[in-house]
C-alpha cells in the first residue's frame, strides 16, 4: 500500500486539525509515494523500535510520540539516520490521537472498564480528557488497585486529597499520558482523576484524589486502537512487544 494512502486513512480517524498547536503530527520521515509492506506500532520512535522494525522487515513505524518536535538545522540523530538509511518511514499520531473519538483516552476508558460520559472540557478547545462513569461506585483504594493491575504498572501514586481510601467514587476523569493540565476541569466535574506525570505542586493543589499510573502505562492501551485502524484497510502490522519498550527495560523500582 502506498504511504500516502495509509496516512490519509489514519488522518480520517484522527484529523491533524485536532492536534495541539505546539505538536508535530503526520508524516515525519518518508516519501509519500513509497510502497509500504508492513507497519510496526510503538509508543516511541526509539532505538529499540527501529532495530525491531529492521529485524522484522517493517518499512513504516507508526508512533504516538513524535521524534521531531522542532525544525531541524541538521540531521545527526542516530535514530533518525538509521530510519532514513534503512528506508523506514515514520508517521506520528500524537495529540490528534489523544483528542480523537476512539483514541488514547477512549482506549484507556475501555481498558479500565469505564463508561464514557462526555469530554472533560469543551471539544472545540481540543481538550484531551474524558469524564467517565464507573459501572458501580467503587472505593478509592479498590480503584487504585484495579488500575495498577489492569495497566500492568509496577507502582502507582495515589493522592487522597484528605479523603478516606474507603470513600466511594463514580464520576472519574481520565487523561492518558501527561495529564496534570486537566486537573482544574477534573476538580470541577469529577470525583477523582486518573492520569500520569502529575507534578508535585499539582498534587498539593488538588482537592480531589488522583491516581497517577504513569505516562507509559496510561497510553500503551492505545496502541491496540492503532492496530485496529490499520486492520480496517488491510495493511500488515504488529505492535512492538511491551517488554521491548525502553521504558519497561530501563526503569527499575528500588
């Protein structure tokens, strides 16, 4: 399949107009007219991803995170050079995939068995998060344990905001990845926030409980969604095994 055709299919699902202004999405490396035989799906265009793609014969890597954020004055990065030299193309679906219906946050809600109620804020403002409803009210402690187990996290952070861990919650805000900026809206509309990468002062300012399950673990379920999109138009693809991602290999909890 031609690379540009794959790009067009992906952008029908997550239009680039949904991306934040600072973001860099779409085709980052490659010739739009090149024929693509198979796709590797990964959170990052990392050294492990490129080496795995080469070993398996994938000629396109589809990632969530961009490897190029700012204009380049030179190309010296070893990962970028390796992709160019190996004729491996790169497409990124980042904040447009966060905001898309069925994207990162819908994948997270599905993984956590939550019913989606509505966007966290105003969809026209490209808000990333969702307000979800638990199947039945659940104790904060039990929800934290479920999130940890379901996402395969080694550990999570639970900010109680002074609440008892036995308090039940039902309206749950979620934002996959780094979702500290969603806290003001979460405090307005939800009983609790599930996200990742929450800063120290954000914890301190929060008057609702927060489950910080980590950037990696709250986004990894979305790779299955990318796989499903690719399969709708018949392109061979594979998700890079979770244990091969650098985050899983190199983070040690001591």
